[in-house]
C-alpha cells in the first residue's frame, strides 16, 4: 500500500504525505493543530483579544496588548514575557534607588562630597556658568581632577572645553593668545 486516503480532505495521497500513525495528511494535520492551539487560547482567555493583539503576562497572568510589554531581544516576538507594570514593580522592590534624582544625589555626594542643596547654592551664587555666564537648564560640577576639590558649576560646553585643554592654565592662555593674534573669532555676546 503506497497511498492513503485522508479522513479530513478525502484525497488519496502518497504515504510520505502523512505523519506517522495518522489518518490525516500533513496539510490537514497542521491545520488542525493550529485550530486546536487557537481554541485553547480562546478557552484560556475567553472574552479577551486574540493572540495577535497581545499576550498574557507571566507574572500577573493578565492578557495585555503588545504595547504593555517592554521590547526585549530575548523574547520570541521581540517583547518581554512580563508586562511593563510588573517589571516596574519588581525594579522598585529590588532597587529602590533607580529613581534618577536619587541616583544623581548619591553621585554628587559620592564623587564630589557635596549635596544637591550645596550644588544649587553654588549655582545661585555664580548666577549661571562660571565661565560663559549662561543660565542653562543643567549645569555640571567642575572639579580639580588631582585634588578632587569642587571649583564651580559650568555648562557642559565649557566643562568639555576645559577638559580638552587638560585643565592647564598655560594651555588656556596659549589658546587665548592664538585666538587674539589670529583675529578669526566671534566675540562673546556680552563683550
């Protein structure tokens, strides 16, 4: 016997088109597998959206749309298996210092030995960036890299400039002489 008749589609096909010990051909068998899986999902999440619209969270078991899940490279469909609210709750329990403000406060104390209030007082005393006078939204702490002493608050551009000039007054003076002697510079707006 080299052929068999499928019980679903009633077509006679060669034996290699039938899964082992099955009376349905491969095409009908796969179709019935998908139908069974879809029926199980509908039964599990009765009254909820289809699988294409989202998934169930592995922590709270709530069915949520894909937008309720964070992106993840590990997930089969590019999303995490836990919903965003469960991830946030877990992060809050395991790492209460994830709050950016708390982290920056801790960093100020750990790295520079000053509190946020001391830094804000320094900014108010200076009236903005200590070099250009710009009142920008975010000023950074400028410190001596050898002693660790806080020198003042600078805008990020001035801080990077000083860093690129190696915190050296002689290099800064040489750069100033170069600009003044060459005459190709735009004067500071307040000059």
